């Protein structure tokens, strides 16, 4: 057992940073793995919009797969929050693999409060007549962000979701009331509702249906008048017939205006994605049935160097092989290390025992080609998930 434990830590140490910076050196910044930033073509002279994009785990090893998208407003504040929440929900299999996209602005020392006031509120809803161009911002999402994500990130635009807090929550409600067919679900945390009454009435008078789920929340310790406005608006929505897929409203206890976001986003994303959730309710017993313990398969380069066309093709087949087994739920928590950053290439978890894990390793195309080798760690020495996955 000590030898297996030592082997385990040797493998995971290959994924760790080299160590603290030496005296006098500047420590490198923390970087969120598997993310990209894309600046959209300029549509206004006074700002550049950008997308912060979190890629699903299988994005590079399954090039034929398309993914639902969850957009979050105020990405400069909330992208990493939603990305972490998505990771936890994905681990629990409450949501499928998705693209997480933060909506924000490109540039330094920006006045986010002024920019978001202009983009997230309806026209004339701000304290000045020129503020509030939510229709233009929604048009940007539809005409610039969505096509880019579909073209270059394999987005499934039939399953897009929109989340926002405060003015961003009001924007999510505005989008639902004016473009009910654009998203399949909306999460509005502590939304600004004061200027949405006319849009809501117009929606009710139109005879159209909202074929999307809606989750709205507020906090018990919000400003009382603000909270009462949200409650009244949700009462109004609940009385309407046009909400066909469901409305869930919650008052989060003990919290104020901004600190309810993590809980609201967690419950809201789970709720709106429930129709496409891989699993629902309590976790199934297949992980630990009959006392089975996790078995970790670790794949490592068979020889140093590499990079030849034949080896690259074998590695691509290896990643596609793991992705297929993951979809079939033969393997769990498949992880591929960044190229050139680790001696470890990839890992996967099985709950079917050492013999089957070894058979799966031998059947791997890259192992058969001599490009990768593998080792199996079982029992309590097998981590339930790789660090940083």
C-alpha cells in the first residue's frame, strides 16, 4: 500500500507547479485552465465587447460533438463563479457538458458600472435618457456572439441559457419578455424589475408563449422595497399563461443583494438544465455498489520526445477512445493534461475492477501503437478525481 500511495503522488506531482518563485522573482499569475478570451468585431466606437469562454472537458478530444451554452452577464465579475459552479454540477452529472460564456468588455481600467448601465437596462430606464440599450446588447449576442460560438466552438444554439444578477437579472427577464425564443432557460438573481412592467404586459397581450424555464431569486436581507418589487413581479408572472415550461422563485435566507449569486446560480442552472440533465435526483449507487472502489488508469508517454505525425494521430485516437468510453459511462472523470506541462498524459476512473481497467488500457489505440503506456492504481490509493479537473 505505501508503494501505491507513493506512485499516486508521483503521478499527481507531475501536474503540480514547479514551486514558489525564487527570491527577487515575480510569481506568475494564476490562469484558469481550459478557457479562452475572444474579442468581438467592433460595433460601437466607445467600447469593445469580449467573451470569456470556458471549454468543456471533451472539447478537444471529441471534435464532432456540439455543446449547449450558458451565457452570464457581467463576465468580468461572474465568469469564474459560474465556471466553478458548472464544474460542480457537471461532476454531479446534473448538467451536460457545456460552454460557459461570460459577456464583458475588452480594455483596461474600464468603468464597468457605466458600461453595464447602458447595455443591460431597457431604453430610458436609467437615470439619464441616453442610458439603457438592452435591445442593442441582445442583438449583439444573437448576431455576433452566437454565430462565433457556433462556428468556432461547436455551440448548439438550440440549447442556450442566459443568467444574470441585478441589472443582469433584469436583462435576462427583458430577453425572455422580448425574445422568448432565443434561449431555453433564464436565471435572474435579484433582478431589477422596476422598468419591465410594460414589456411584461406586451408579452401577455401578444398571445405568444415562453417555451423556456425561468428561475428567479432574491435575498431575504435585500433592501425591503427592492425585494417587494421582485416578489410582486414574480407573482404577476406566475398568474400568466404564457410561461409554459415552468417558473421557480426562491427567497434565499440570511443574504443580501450580491452574495446570493453563487447559491442562486447553482440552483438556477440546475433547474433550467433539468430537461437535458444526464441524471436527476440522488446519485445512483453504481459508483460504490457491492463495495467497489475506484480504479485509476494513468496513461504516460512510452518514450520521451515525440510529436511525429504518427504519434499525433495515435494520441488523437486515444482521446477519441476515452471520450467514447466516457459517454458510455464505462469510464468517469476523464482528464487530459496540457501538452508539454506534465509527464502524465491522461487519466480515467473505472469502478469495474483492475482486470477490466487493464483490458481497457491494453485496448487503447495509442497503447497498442507503442506511443503511450499505462499503469493502474486501485483501492484507496486511487484518487476520485485528478487535481484541477
